[in-house]
C-alpha cells in the first residue's frame, strides 16, 4: 500500500506538469486563431499564475479541512475542466475565464503533495516526484506538436484533457489507499496560519531564496530559445529544439539526484546543484560563437537546477517543524510562482532595452541571492538533518 500510494502521487505530479508547457508550445498558432498579438500569452499566463498563487496560499487551510487525498483529486478534476474548456474556446475572453480554474487547480495540488511527501517520505522521493513533473512538461509539447501538424491546436488541449481525466478517475478510484498514512495527516496536527508562519525566524529568508531560485529557473526556461536566436544566431526552428533540452536536463537531474540525496542531505544537494548551475552560467559568459557551448551550458544549467527545488521543500519540516510545514510550503509555492511569473518578463524588458547577452548576469544575480538567503535560513534553523 505504501509503494502504491507513492506511485499514485508520482502520477498526480505528471498531471501537474502536463498543462504547464501546453500554452507555450501552442501559442504560436493559438494567437492567430484568436486574432490577438503574440504578447497576449502574457495575459493568460499571468492569470494562471495568479490563480496558482492564491490557491497555494490557502491550500494548507483547505487541506486541513478536506485532507490531502481530497484536495489532490479535486485539483486534478479542476484542471480537467480547464483543459477541456481551453479546447472549446473560440474567443480570447473565453481563455481568460478558463485560465482561472487552470491556475487554482495547479496551486492546491502542488502545495498539498509537496507537503505530504516532505512529511511522509525520504528526500529521494521528493526528487523523483519533481522528476515526474518534468515528464509531464516533456510530454505535452509533443502532443501539441502532433496536433498542430495533423489537425488543430484544440486537439492538443483535448488530448491532454483526456489524459488528465484518466488520471483523475484513477485517483478517485484509489482514494482508500491514502489511509496508509492517515494517522499523520496535517489536519490532525496543531498547525499555524499564514501570518503566524511568516513571523517564524528564518522563514522570510527562505521565501526570498525560493523566489530567487524560481526566477532563475523560469528565466532560463522561457528565454533559452530567444537567447539562441538573438545571441548565437541560431535558426528559430533549431533554437526551439535546443531550448527543450533544458527540460530534459532538469528532469534527468532530478531522477539521478534521487539516488544520492538521502546520503548527502538537502543542504549539501542545494550547494552541489547551485555549483553546477553556476558552472552552466559561466559557460554562457564565454565569448565564443559556437552554439554547442551555449547548448551544453543550458543543459548544465538545467542539471544544476534539478535538486534545488525539491531539496528546499523537503527540508522545510526539518527546519521549521512538521506542525508549521503545511503553511510554510504553501507560502513557498506562492513565492515560487511570483518569481517565475514576474522575473522572466523583467528580463525580456531588459533584454530589449540593453541586449539579451545579459542573460548570464541576470541568472547569476538570482543564484547569488538564492544561495545567500538559503544559507542564512539553514544557519538560523541549525538543523543537522539538513546538513
């Protein structure tokens, strides 16, 4: 039962990753179908992110009342509704409406499952959990690409919607499996609220560090293709393929890091990941026109990013106590989406004003900020379990 539940949680995280890369892969055609500028994707992604931030902040309270299993199933069904809604949209305002449940579903399941794994499973399972998120983000662009080549973009969303529906039904039918850890469900523990969590010593540093990490990760994800075109003079079609290797790097890295995380500990894995990430960024500084160097650098950046997110989350109960982890992880997920929502557009503005060559400087700034804030967090909590 214990292993079966873990497998179901992994599948649920695939469902979290599936919608995340759909909009970006389909928008190149979608914006012409709705007769809106290509920049309007930012409107949709901002609404999705705002919904995710809101549901992340309130996920702890909802999980306390309903339990993790109910929140997980309800969230997946909510994204099913949103995906099918997207597939039937004929006007841009309809996308705006369906973007709301799209984001609300993602935030709740993200925070609830991260906290559940942090409380009940070892660090390696947190790494593998986020590796399965990567599997979802890799699958969706291929589905959308097939739809764009052989039919229409709507079928890309519809296909992913059917996959999500299958996952939702599976989770619904296997609800009794969650009873294996019922005795330690967060709702049965005394816990703090959002504002009380923010007053805990070290939490503000943790949130800033997590914000900085997600700012760097999302900037590398969203602007890799543009960097290849604008700085390395690579053809657009080739650049899109190269940019997808970042997802492969981060997914493979999380799978591999799962085998060593328990032995090395969360804090050391964060330091190792940050070091590899820095090496990748330094590769972008090299004054070489060879696209291969930039390609390898982005793969290394993705590989370096791999252990950081899951290890930050997994260390939260150890640093701040199990009774506080639900509320803190909810705020962490919200801060993550703030970083990934607002910092990539800021880079776009700076890139247009100055040059996209500043990407390594921009990424390095957030990496230094992240490491500084996280080291302050670990120093304040001084928990040997995370060393």
